[in-house]
C-alpha cells in the first residue's frame, strides 16, 4: 500500500495542474471569436426564422464582416455602429444610391436581418436629435442616436462619434448600448 500512495499523490497533482492551466484562459473578444468560425458570410433570414427558437431576453446583435454588410445593404457610403472604437460593426445602414431606399442590417443568432429606415420624428417635436435614426423589421427595432455635445473624432480619416443604440424585440426585450457611430464615404477594401 505504501507504493500506491506516492503514485496517487503524483497522479492527483498532475490532474490538478491540468485543471488549473485551463483557468487562466480569458474569453476571446467578439472579433476574435468570429475569426475562429467558418469563413463564409452569414445568410440573410426573415425575422421570424431568426426569432423562432431563440431565447429573446438574451439576444444581442453580433459583430459582422464587411462581406456580410455588403450582401445586405450593398456597396457605397454607409454608417456603422460599433460597441468599441476598434471592433467590428454590429449595425450598419447604407446611404442608398439613386432610387434605392436606405436600409440597414444586423446579425442575430448567426443570421443577418435586413431592416428598413423608419420615418424619424422631427427633432423639434421632441422626437430626438436631427442625427438620430431608427431601423425596423417588425418586431425588431434599433434606434441610433449620437451622444449630444460629443464632437466628431477623426480616426484614420473617418468621422467617429460616441453614440447609443437601443435594440428592441417587441415587448420582450429592450436594451441599450453605448458605442461609436462611424460614417464611411466608401466601404473598406476586402
């Protein structure tokens, strides 16, 4: 029995050290997680298809790749809302070209949802600022508003402002995010 004790002690120490080495790993930021996933862009789905089976109270817009945004809103000028100043966009709205109506996109549950620009209430009527905009695909709504008094910050030649985004799914979810709104004259190169 004496020979078994050192073996069990050593085996226990090795197992304990193996468990401890996994504890030091931090969760990867959204952008790093996206890089590990499949390289193909997400598909555009209907709102109902995305919400079916989803646990709505835990939904958050996910970061998107440029190819996904272009697929939904096209190429050309656009504005993007980001959680962080250097992260990928979680909401984008195209400026529209010619006769096309501006539309937006966000990613939920791994799928893209196209949203239409909602009529804005005039700022004078108490509906917000002139720069505010809302995107809707019932029952989903996203309202983006630059933070009052915050000046544009130019980063890499782009105008960037602190902004808030309120994300709603009917009466089931309403959550706000503080982040950055950048308007791009041209989409970034691939």
